[in-house]
C-alpha cells in the first residue's frame, strides 16, 4: 500500500511539474515565429487570465446557487447556444484543403470514383492512408445527403463528432455535479481552437474527440460492477484507443496511459484483478484486430508500400535540427526522400542525427529540449490560425480584417489557455496535499506526460500536436475548479480593501497598457490575402512548361479589392503579364523584355479577372501548377482546366497592429471586467 501511495504521489508530482512548466511557458514565452505573433505583454496575458478566472468564479457561484431544475434548463440553453454557433461557423467558413490535406482530399475523391492508384505522396507519408479511406467513405455519404457541397458536409460531420465527445464528458460531469457540467459547457463556448479545428479535415480533428471519449469510457469501466457492463465498457474503451492509434500513430501513448492506469488504479468490481486482466486483454485484442483489419482494407483499396517511407530515425533527426525548434523541415525531409533505397534513407538520417547531437553538445541538447518544450507547450492557439491558410468560403469582413481578428482571437486563446493551466495546476497541487489523486487526473496526466515526452524528446514538434491537451484542461477545470480565497471575508472591518484592490488593479493595468503602446506604433505590413493558391510546390513540385510564344491564362474571382500579385516565387523570366477584367479589357500589362513574376498595380475592385503569362523569349520556362480532381479555385487554367496556377493576389495593408480605438477598447474592457469582478466578489462576501 505504501509503495502504491508513493508511486501515486510521484506521478502526481510529475504531472503537476509538467503543468507548472507549461504555465510558465504560456505566461512568458509564447512562440513568435509562427502565424501568431505581436503578442500582448505577459503582464496583460496574466491580467486577462485573471479576469477570465474571475468570470468563471462568478459563473460557478451563480450556478451553484441555482436549483437543479433550473440548472437542467440552463444546460439545455447552453447546448442550444453551442449548436447555433457551430452551425453558423460551419455554414460561413469552409476551409480550402491545402498542403497534406490537398493530397488526402484528392486521393479520397479518386477512391470514391473507383480509382485505386495511389499518389506517390502516400508512399512517403503512409500515416495519412487510413484517414484518406475514412474520408472517402464520408464523402460518399455526403454526396447522398448534400450533393456536391462536400465542404459544408464535412464541417457538419466534424462538429457532430466533436459534440459527441463533449456530450459524453458533460454527462460524466453531470453524474458528479450539474453545476460542473454546465461550467464545462461555458468554457467550451469560449474555446476558439475547437471551432477552428472542426473546420479542418485532418487527423487532428478526428482523434481529438477520442481523447475525451477514452477518458469517459475509462471512468465508466472503473465504476462498473457487473460482468456484462465490464465487458461492454472494456470493448468500447478498446475500440476508442485503437481507432485513435490507427488514425494517428503518436496515440500509442494513449494506449500506454490506459494500460498503466488500469494496472495502477483500483476498480469497484467484486474481483478487481480479474476485471483488470480482462480489460487489458480486450484492449490488446482490439489493437491487434484493428491493425490487421486496416491493413486488409488498405490492400483492398489498392494501397501497397514500396519502401519509400521516411524511416523513423529521419523524423528524430529532423526534430534535432539545431537551427529550428523541432518542427517539420522540408529541406530535411527532401534530403531523405531523394535517397534511392530504404537502407540509404536510414543511413543518411542516422548520420544526420549523430552529427546534430555532436554539434549541440550537452548544453545545446538541454537548450534544444527547452526550445521544443516551448513550441509544444507555450502557445494556446495550438496552430488554430495556421491550419487553414485559405478558405473557399468566408465572410468578406473576415477576409478584409483577418489579421486583426486573428490577433484578438489568438491573444484571447492565450489568456484562456493560461487560465485553464492555472486551475489544473491548482487542482493537481491540492490533490498532492491531500494525498488523493483522482483517477481521471492520473490517466489524463499520464497521457499528456507521454505525449509531451514523445514529441519533446524523440519526435518532431508542432503546436498542433499538443491539441489533445486542450479538452483535458477544459474537463479538468470543470471538475477541479474551486472558489478562490475570499479576501473580502472581513471587509466590514477593512472597508478600504475593495477600493484598494480596485486602485491597485487600475495602476497595474495602466503599466501593462504602457508596455504595449508599441502595438499602435509598430507597423504591420502583412498584406490582406485575396486569392491564395499555393499548391503545386509541396512534395510534387509540379510544373507547367511554357514554350516560346505560348500563353497561359488563369481566371480568378477576387472577393476584395487588390493591388498586388505573385506568380510562382516571383522570379525573373522573359515574358509578358496581362491582367484583364470580366469583359476582356486589358487593365494592366508589363512592357519590359525581362520581368519579375510579381507586381504592384493600381487598386482594382472586387470582381472576375484573368491573369495571363506569355513567353516572349527564345527559351521555355516553367510555371508551378497543381493538378486536381476537385476545384482549387472556381476555374482552372484555360488551356488545362484541371490544373491551377500557383499564384497569390493580395491587397497592400500598412497599418499598426491595433488602431488607437481598438487599443483602448481592449484595455477598457479589461479594466471594466476587472472592476466588475472585484465589486461582485465584494457584494457576495458573506456568501462565497
């Protein structure tokens, strides 16, 4: 018994230490080299997290003092509000499949049309084969339900899949307390990455709900006492974790976490050891059966490996590139892809790893681990604003003001994330002090420890790989939230205390505003994206050869005014670029013999245009294009309708990150919110 208690205390300490490190990184060091940058200062992020926690505290108190019957109606209202927001987002934002999603989407459509010829991409990256087969089935069903509106169909399916896990978690929390179940929904409503990832058809979206579902199934298994229930929940748990592993191989750490939790934690069954053994056997059998079944399905769909896959050591070597933070690097991947045999790929990758570890040395290795931990833990957006660089459908106000909108949402995500980490850290420390570790906290913590170790020590690291932590933090906040210490308990004797806190808060917020004045003076020159068709270069490097005197024309529809364009990478060629409007009238043209494939033109209104490139030289040159069996743009290249030119149309935007009005609106909202929370806690001083 003492050994078990010491083991629990050690694991609980490790989980709490991990939460402490993540909290420190989220507070002080969110990464600045990704899409999200120009962060508010750490002091403002901390103040925002405090205001958010104060709002949660008042919400928790209000729900706690409401009858169960009213809380049930509140729960229904929160669900209705969540569904309305989700449907609105699903209809108005449809992400364009880009990068890996481009290959997955195209192959899924090919399977749906009866072709079993797999693109070379899947020989190098076989991890997306199972997702492609799943997507093909979903698209087949979608054609029956919504016809060709596949983007909307996938959005609705992905939101429904997410909601299934949210509903299961809400039901589980409801068994503990209806107040905590409703608090869970309140937090979900304001969690932006959940909406962003529900618009993204990739493995991250499909495995995310499985994290919560596995936790709920594990809890129900631990609480069951009859053999039919034990068998049923063991099978459900086995199917969930097997599905997660088959979609995303790094979820092997989820299987390990579940196995460890089953071995360590007691269950309520009459014969706990037999129950534990049966559950583990069923889980392992599910894993073996599922893996074998998917291999058969892959062969049935025509997929066979040819030895072109990147060896595991290449991913490890890539993550230890001293010039990066452990993220995917195309140059490293291309070097291995070009090797002729599997043995050569493995040898080059192994040598790269040895060279990099030697180059780093002991001190460099520690520093690189810190950089990888920063990328994994520090940012609360989880790549939410990078996963969908372009939308096939989005409101024009969002397209025009995307930079500012995403900036506000990213900083909100960071405040939200820091607040969730603080609550979970407090819950973990409280359990350590009481020497009682919650089964849910332990299992979720083991999974996150394993996931972090896998990506920080061994594998490549991306912000999105930490996404499974987010729903666990939300559930942990709802389950472990405690009212803060009531500083106003003796405020009848210390009447100056609320006034003093209000003045102190105002002064601190004023200091924070002064720290961030650069946001209204620093120029943000990032252009507004009007058209972004970047496919054709990643992995396939597909080209359209333009012979002397030949011309290629790419029609496009601009939903916003524009005054810049880039073709290929903007390199110099001997040619002519012409821009014509919907009536065929030439509105802009180059005149030099040698031109750059980019230009700044007079501002043009939104509308339909055609961008043409003609070879006026004596030698051919190449333009990057992307072949596709689905529309990357409303129209393809006129001469080749199933190919799309790689080009970008933009609108120049030179302005500060925030205008004066938005700056003071932001800090005014924080100030009023903070004062309101101080006032409300003072008003409820006798009742908290």
